[in-house]
């Protein structure tokens, strides 16, 4: 029995990564660019651009809503 037959027996597990469909809204009118959300976000989703918070990469958002909780101006909504 060759090694090849051993490997064939093992079932290939399909790797599936769930990407949550996360939608982040930032009210830039009320944002003062304090950076609290960008520092608090554990996934580095947010970034300050032109003195307001912006979404850098919504695909890595885990909808934990830490940013929502920390924003002093209630600018962020995560659906
Ligand atoms: S919900 Fe969580 S992961 Fe998404 S942007 Fe806010 S702090 Fe980051
Ligand atoms: S915490 Fe709120 S006010 Fe501060 S940068 Fe983020 S969105 Fe703007």
C-alpha cells in the first residue's frame, strides 16, 4: 500500500469563512475626528481621513459595536 492511497482516504475539508455583511454608517457631520473609534476597533476597520472617521475595510468588521459604544458623539451605526 503506497502513501498515495492513505492520503486519498482523508476527506478534504472545505474551508469556509463567514463574512458578515456588516454595514457601518458614520455621521460625518457630528464626527470631530477624536480617533476614539479608530483606536478602539479591534479589527482596524476605521481610519481618520480629512479629520473624520471613515471605513477602511468593512469586510473585516465583526459587528462588535465597540466603536458605537465609545463614540462620544453617537456618530456610528453598525447594522
Ligand atoms: S463594529 Fe467592531 S469591528 Fe466593526 S468597526 Fe466597530 S469596533 Fe470595529
Ligand atoms: S469616536 Fe466618534 S467622534 Fe470620534 S472619530 Fe470616531 S466617529 Fe468621530
